[in-house]
């Protein structure tokens, strides 16, 4: 493997290097590379999806990198579990805008549970919440605990749910 100068810092690196050990430039020996960001996939896969896929930025063609994997981490991500700015987690999502069964985010669109500034779910907790049982500044639900509505059924529900968690 020949050594070539890094296109950023001019430090000598292997032509196979994925990043420069000195400045961190991606694919430092490839002077034609014009993308930015980072992408990594685990070698282990489940049903054709990498166990972990991390992707941020754009590729050399300018296309957004989307993380797709069992655990997907990135600016945009789709997986069983996602950590993303915009993500769809079939089971769990954490990020700015997430959707899934259980979600935590600024906009948390949860099926079972949502926690966020705007949250939906069977159980939703947030500044604005929409669901069956909600704990929010304002929102809509069958059982509501908000600034204006103090439903005793909602309080009983939350005590029962959180009591199980804390035991």
C-alpha cells in the first residue's frame, strides 16, 4: 500500500485510509472525493440490514446519506432503533423529529409512548400532547392532566404506570 499525501494536511497516509489520523479528513488519499460527512456499517447484518449503520452528510454525488440498519444513527435514519435528527424507528426513536412505537424527541410521534415538546402516543408527555392518557401543558386525550384539566383518572393512570417502573 503506497503512501500518499492527505489532500487536507499533506501528511502521508495509506492509499486505503478511510480517514487521516492527523486531521480526520475522510478518504484523505482520494483527491477527487467531493462529498462530506461520515458513513460506517458494521460487518454483522440481520436479514440484510447492518446491525449498526452510522451516516451523516452527503456522498460524492451530493446525495444525502441515510442510515439504514437495525440500529441507525445519523441525520436521517430508518431502523428498528434510531438516533437521528429525522428518524423512523420501528421500535424506538430518539431525535429531533422521530416516529415509532416508543419515541423521544422534539416532535415525538409515538404509537405507544411519546415524550417531547410535541408528543403523540397512547401515553403522551409533552408541552403539547395528543393521546389516550396525556401529561402536558396543553393537549387532547381521554385522560388529561394539563394546566387547565386535572383529571383524577389521568393521575391514577400515571401513578399506576410509573409505580411499576419504579418498583
